[in-house]
C-alpha cells in the first residue's frame, strides 16, 4: 500500500514537472504549453492522488480550479475537461512566469490539451457567470469561456481563446493594455469600458 502511494506520488510529480517544462517563457506567442500527459494523468488518477495533483493546478474540478485562480493559487492553471462554476470566480494575486519571482509578472489559464509535439488535441469550455480578472498579465489560452469577463488589471490576453459573453474593462488603461485577438481569439459579446 505504501509503495503504491509512493509510485502514485512520483507519477504525479513527473506529470507536474512535464507541465512546467512544457511552458515557454514567450508569453504571447506560446499558445501550447499545457501538458497532455497532465490531462491524461489527471483523468486516470486515483482519488488518493487528488490533493497532490490539485497542487499542480491541473484539474477538471471547479472547486480546485477556483482555488487555483485565487491569490492562494499558482501561476499556471490547466483544465483537463469542460468545467462549470455555479458562482462567480475571481482571478487574484500577483504571480510570475514559471513561478519564479525573477521572471515577469504573468499568469495563465490553459483550457486545452496537447500532444508531445505541442499540437492542440482538445479544447475545453469554462462556464462561469462572471470571471473577474484582478491578476496582472492574465492570459487565457485556447478553449472557450462561456460567461462575462470583468477585467480589473493591466495586460489581459486572449490567446486562441473564445469568449461567449461580454468583456468589460474597469478602466480604459486596462483595455489599452489588453490583447483580445491573439491567434484568432474572439469575443462574441460587447467589449466595453465601465467608466
């Protein structure tokens, strides 16, 4: 029993390491840094591994992902399947690329899986009433956000992602610093400034 837990823990750590190794430091052009190994491992992981896997912010559980997106979360969050949130979600806290404080401020939500050649093999949908972005340089890569997004920070990016809802910026400066059309990203609703 103990050796099974050790093997499970080692497998999970290898997957988490693979996820981090797959992430490029090029924030705007790298649209494929989530790990398909992580997605596969997460979907087959035993329940005893759930807590260890969730620390890598790789999950299809809305509670795990909501916590990962909070100030207590990580710099990179990867969904492994479609996920629905019953209440609003806030992306908060300051994070740095690759979790290294020497790197630029950066945060990423990966709504996709990829193969070993970084080809996107699946895209996921995040359904949420309102996603409020308070983290600077927050990047949503691939997949779809069904719901409205309120942006309260500079550097918001949609990279190959679709938004089925409105995007509202709290200030014009946040809209000016945003990139909403990277790699074919789209917003089906209105893009406005609240002030």
